[in-house]
């Protein structure tokens, strides 16, 4: 959920943008739950869920690698992402717990914004496998929220 029309254009502004967006998302979700009379718990379990769920220990990273276009960034990512069930799959269908978005960080230079959410559908889902791969292939600055 993004709350502004214009995305930041500088790498340093992205961290603040992400923090603000997550804070606003939590406020909106709490208001919606209140409107629908849904009880929410502030002390949620750290167990993996069958859908992406935000915990403080999820990984949010802006990669160090620079690209000339958003398409170059996506093509590079897709050319090296392994075929491993930890990253999702087709049979049975499972979305990847790793979400990737190219972002412009400065005057036509792009980097990848990477989200690794804690969720589990298949028993083979292994966040550590993905995190180690990201550390190797896409090092960068982690956003602490």
C-alpha cells in the first residue's frame, strides 16, 4: 500500500518513505478492524502464516547494484533467481515470499527494493535460504522499521 502519488527519487528518502507507508498501513488496518468490530491482538505469534504478514524481523532491503532502467533491474533479477521451491512455485501454486520492485534512486539510476515476508504454504519454504541468496547476490542497505 503506497500513500503518496510520487515516489522518492533519492536512495536516502526511500527508507523514510517505507517507514511512513508501513505506519500508515497499520493505522488504516486498525481503523478498518475497529469499524468491522474485529478484535486485533498486539501480541501476534511469530509463527509462519499461510499469507505474507509483517513482522519486525522481515527483511526490507535496497540493493547496492545500480541499473540504467527499471527493466534492466528486473531482467537481471530474473536471470539469476534460482529455481528453488523456497522462492515459490507452480505445482502446487505458491507465490514467492520475496517481493521485488525496481525503484529510481537518483536521476535515472535504479536499484531493487526487496521485501522478504514471513509466510509458509509449502514445507520447503525456507526464509534463511532466500536471505543467504540475497546476501550473496543482492547486498545492500536494510531498512529497519
